[in-house]
């Protein structure tokens, strides 16, 4: 906090908002998924595959994954900032989380479009 | 020539503060401060409900981050073929470890969802007063506990 103006970096509000918006997006997706599974109980392969064959569902799922990546990044960064005080280790953890999330996102694209 | 006068006054003031501090030291203020008991047993610290809800929100979020690849593997396998889908549906409920894992995971998800909704409401100034915020924290904690309990019963 030494010699630093409050709000000088200006990423606090943006991340706070990104966390909330991505949370809402994921919440809508989860409510939809739970209601789909409940409506098609017991869930059969045909219904499941049919759902993910639709273009809108693939895009909806990709939006969910993008939201998840943003949300997980803000959350993990907050946890590391609070509990890991060694700058080097924290930086390494940030890099690991970012690389993992990018891989997950690309993997999700592959699952959704190449099956 | 105002500066030396101000500086001299500052020095006088500083000496006075030092003198007062020394007087307090002689009185035993510093000794008493050193003898204060340090009590840091995490099992005996009683956190308010909001703090428990907050730390569990973090813990469940960390767990959910850790299982993203597991979820992606399950999605991939469930979509690959009808046989694979049936195999997953059959095996996911068998075995103590996988049932426990599944119950814990779904409960963490439900809890993280509820606690997140609470925070979104608090952001909109809904239930921001301390008594209401404590009650909603207790409600969210209870929802998570009930979810875990019901999932345990359902999976067994």
C-alpha cells in the first residue's frame, strides 16, 4: 500500500464485474442443465447427444466455458493473492492457472465441435 | 526566518512525546503488553456465520476448479457413444469412493451456487444489514449441509 493511490491500477472494478457477470451466465446454464436432466429422467444417450448436436447448445456451452475460465481466474487469483506471499511462487501459480484454463477452453471447443 | 523556529518547536514536541512514552514505559504499560496471551487455536476460534460461509465459498470454489478436467473427461466420454454413456451411468453410482466423491462434488457445486447468489444479492444492497446478512449466511450454510445429506441418502 506504500505510495500507491487507491484504484490506481483500475483492474479491481473490472474483475469484480467480470466475476459477477460470469457467475450469472453460469447460473443460467446450470439451471437449464438441471431442468433438462430432470425433464428427461432417466437420461438416455439419445436425448443427451441430441442436445449437444444443436448449434445453439454448443454456443451456449462455449459461453459457459468462457464464463467459467474468467470466473475461475478471478477466484484463483484472489486466493493466491491472499494466502501466497512469495511473489515468485504466486507468479508461477498464476501462470499455471492461466495455461490450464486456456487448455480447458480449447479442449471444450474440441469436445463440442469435433465429435 | 520561519523555518528554524518551526524546526525547533518540532524538536521540543518530539522530546515531550518521548518523555511521555518513557513515563508510560516505567508505569509498566509495555510490560503488560508483552504478557498478553497469544491464543491462536483454529479449532477454538468461533467465527461468525458470514466468515464461515465466505471461507467455505472459497474452499468449494477451489475444489470445483480442481475438478474441471474431470468434468471435461466425463462430458467427452458421455458424448462419445451410447455404450460409453451407459457404462458411465452404471459405474458412477457404484463404489464407495466414487459415490462419496460425487456427493461431495455436487454439494460443493450447490453450496457455491447458493453462496454466490447471496453475494449477488448483497451487491444489490439486499439484506446488507448485519442481522439479515448473518441469517442469510446461516441459511446458505444450512442449504449446503442439507444438500450434502440428501445427496448422500440418494446415492446410497
